[in-house]
């Protein structure tokens, strides 16, 4: 099924910061007025990568396990798209060790600079080489332009993004309603985001916050829906993935 393309116009002034409890001062949620979309803003300086635990049958950790294992972790989200064998799809370099090769995905989030550069999204080879940690994913927005134009497949997803004028922050965004890549990219662009990368869609897409909810000690977000592949019921239970982006309390 192909849904009509709709241009979503959401002025950035509608984004109202909201603190997520006294125990979680590093993460702020922004209200959007769109029921299925949640946006979490956090300092890039608190961001790092965390490897899942490995058992006899491969990686065993979900986002909630990462929070269980380290009380300083306030947020955990899958770090991208991985194969069934646990290999990242696209370049995945951590602390100088390149664990998987570069492919044709066009988004590179870079951390741990060799010199005094700031972390963030970069696209040219010279800039990428200046960082010890690089995670390559599918771009939704690239330097202010919607990257997945003409993409009609409908899915829910979790996205990592930055805003021009806020270089010290990174945003994790969930959208559970089915949208095409072009529609979601256009929506986020109209919210003021100038770079955004798709972290995953389907059951592997997961974000856990150290905020109590009706279901338990954490707030857990999944965006399982993918047209013709997954329904919302496929969310349960959480699926283990090899690597997570985490926000850690200093």
C-alpha cells in the first residue's frame, strides 16, 4: 500500500522542552504536538557506544539490559542496522578499530576526534578520517536536504539527529506511525533538524530511558511497524542487538 505524500509543516517554535524528572537532568523531551513522535535532546559529550553482552548464542543484551547493567546509563538506543550475525551494516569504527567496512550509506556520525574537532555528522572522507569512532547509517537528512527522496516504503523508525545552531547536542527521535523515508525526513527538516540518520526499523529498533512508566522501571520505545514486514505485535519481546548508543551520567 502506498500512502499519499503529505508535507508536514511543524514550526520549531512548537517544540517545548520538558524535563524528564530530577533523576535525569541530562535528557530533555520536547513536545511536538504529534502523538507518535517523541524527541529526546542530550549533550553529545555524554554520548558513547556500549557493546552488548555475548553469550553462547551471540549477543544477549537489549536496551533495558544495558540500563540494568550500569546505573549511570540514562538512555540506551540501538546503534544502527545489524545483520543476523551481529555485524553492523556500514562502517563501524570504535576507538580506532574498524569492525565493519564502509558501504554506500550516506550518513556518518563521528566521535572521539584525533584533534580538537567537535563530534557530529560528516560526509567527506577527510573529515571522517579525523575521528576514532565512526558509525555509518542511512541518511534521512543530509546538510539540510531530505536524503531519501522517492522512497515510498512505509515504516516506523528511531532516528539520530542534530540541529544547526545546537552543535553541542544530539537528538534521538522515535516515530511509530508508518511514514516513508521522504515524509519522515521532510517532517524532521521542518522541525529544524539539518542532519538525521535512520538507526533502525522493525523489532530491533529500541530506546530505553531510566524513567518509570506504567509498565515498569523504565520507559521503553519501539517502532516495529514496517509495511508488509512487521506489525506492532512483533515488538514483544525486545530483540537483542550488538551495540548501543548510550547517554551516561558523569
